């Protein structure tokens, strides 16, 4: 069977992560930024895959960037390549801004309270739960102006950053801004770009969830094949088989929807927000169902701090509520379909993925 580019990227990422971790005396039990891993990834060009090489990226397609994101999610790695490459760097690329140094990541900052005045060049406001802001060298901020929205690049040191974490221990910070932006570091966004940023963040989380659901399934299958109770392995019990079948179904569905949304990102920009909404709705549901089933099958050992299952399921619980949970995206999808007068054709014709032209 011929290997795809995504397969090669996944294998490379796995080798890099294993190589970095093999030199450590103790396993990683928290979600803090892994500076050593980031530098190795950056030196190999993996932190800028999918970004125009003319602007300091590594080139490649969005599918290649997603292959990196999936591999790092499977490994429960503490390196924010997803937000750095697929959101922050993409925004800078869209306004033809050259990428800064890759020695530390860029953090993407969004929120309704962020404002930019093009006349005074003052960027102000605050945002909560900003991924990896305390690990970043720069902040890529999407802010509203009197007319439209702008993207601004500032030094992370210029902002007030209050560290915090999500359930998985990953960095989620409060950011307060009151800074003058340098000339050349702010640019107006096209209409629809701020909404695409939110859709991309949802795609990132749906993609990560899909990868971790699949990895959780793989680990649970292996555990049930090895663990014995009452003289036989767990996978010989019908109730275990039923749970494993449900896990496999969750993995297949969320992966298919995430792949569909990724395809629309590059081939059908009009349909992309709709398929992203469907992917994130289903991914958030799958995350909680997967965590529940996996812990039921592993028993008490899966809840221990040292067991690798915890690194996966805490991410599933955290990511299910990030970049919009299923309720928020369901409401958005309903409003969108009604506003486009497509609700009836969608309900009777299954046209969520083929809107009228």
C-alpha cells in the first residue's frame, strides 16, 4: 500500500515526539508548553506547514497542516501547532505579512470586546481562554474597528497575560490589551474573514477530537485484548464488544465529518461554515461519549494520573467546549439555514452538504 503525504508526516511527527520524550527521566503529567519539542518541530519545518514559503512558511496544503495537527493530538503533545499554523499564521498570510521567528508560537486572540482604531492605531480590550498566550512570542489579534475588522500583530510582552489552564492542563489565558500597534503590523480584513477565523478554530478542535477519539479507540481495543477477567480477556464479553462497536462508530462518524469540512475549506468556501458546524457539533458529542465508554472499559486504572488514557480523555472533555460547543453551533446552523431559506430542503432532501446555488 502506497503511503500518502499525510502518512509520511504522521510518521515523522511520531518519531520526533518519541525522540524528545525518550530523553526524559519522567513522563509528562501536565499540559504546560513543551519548549524543547516546539524547537525540534520548528527546526524540521513542522510548525509552518501549510503556510506560503515565500512568507517564511514551509509550504504545503491545508491537508498537510491537518496531518501535523492530528499526529500531535494523538500523542497528547504540548505544542500548539494547530493554533499557530492553521489560524494565526494563516491570518498573517492572508494579509501578506511575513512570518516572525518560529522559535516560539504565535497565539490567536479573538473576542467581541477587542477594538482597534486605525487612526490612533490603539488596540484595546480583553479576551478570555486564549490558547497558549503565555507561551507565545507574538499575538495575532482580530479586532473590530468602526468599519469592518482588522488583524494586528503585537509582541506578547506588550499585553497583560493572566495564565490559566483548561481541564487538560493546557494553557488558556486571559489577555488584556491597551497598546499602540506599529505601522505595518495592522491590516484590514476582508468581509467574512472574522467568521472564517471562528470556523477554522472549530475545524481545529473537531480535527483534534477526531484524532484523539481514534487514538482512544486504538488504546482501548489493545487494553481489552490484553486485560483478563474471570478467565478470559475483556473483548470476549458481549457487553465489551457492544461498547467497542459504539466507540468505533463514534470514531468513524467524527473523522468523516472533519474530513468533509477540511475538503470544503479548500474547494467550497460557501459550504465550509456549514460543514464545520456539523463537524464540531458531532465531534463535541463524540468526545464525551468516547471518554465515558473508554473509562468504563478501563475501570479505575484509567482515572489515575499516570495512565495515558487520562491525557486523551481530559483533552476530549476540554476541547468539546472550546471553539463553540454543540449547542452553540447547533443554534448557528439553525439560524443559518433559516436565513438562507434552506431549512425545508435540508430537512426533506438532506441538503446540508449541498446548499442551493
